[in-house]
């Protein structure tokens, strides 16, 4: 298959980004950070299982809040890419505060489970809430 100039067309890999590098659609952002959350959680499960096998603790006792590691890297990247939007300075902390509160409430609901599970739920809720609030907030602040 060829593009308009006769050169082979390139397949898009990863989320669709604008010229500054910001992920354009909410569904792409959610898909990207959720995939990152799953990767982070799989890593936590692997490390926690290894430590449990080595007798360095019980399985499930590592905090699932570490599941926000990869999504946080994506969000920092998105903050940098939105440098032309001055509203980002208000949106980022506001979205962060609301998202963390929602995550803490989710942990409270799942309080009877192991820290890996309850913290994982908290990190998931925080990740999704921040992605939605960030995307919508930037859309609102970029309107003229």
C-alpha cells in the first residue's frame, strides 16, 4: 500500500498524538494508561510472588498503589506535551486531587482485601479518574 506521494504508508502504532505529542482522544489515553496499569500490576504480582517464594513475606502484602507507576509516567509526558496550554497548571493538580480522593475511597470499599488487591483497585480508580479529568479539563481550558 502506498501513501499520497507514492511512499509506503506507515501503520500507526500506539495512540494518535498531535504535533506536540499529546494523546488526542480520550479512548486512546484510557487504553494507553490502562495497558500501563496492567503492566505495572503484572510486575507487582511477579515481584510479590518471587519475594513470597524466597520467604521474604506473604504474597499480596506489597501495595497495589504502585500500579500507578507506568500511568504516572504517561501523565507526566502528557503534561509536558501540553506546554502550550496554560490551563494545564490548574487542571493537573485539581485532577490529581480528585483522582487520588476517588482512589482512596475505592481502597476504603475494598479494605478487607490484601494490600495488593485494595491498592490495585485504588490505583486503577485513580488512573481512570485522572485520565478523564485531565482530558476533559484540558479540552475546557483550551477553548477560546
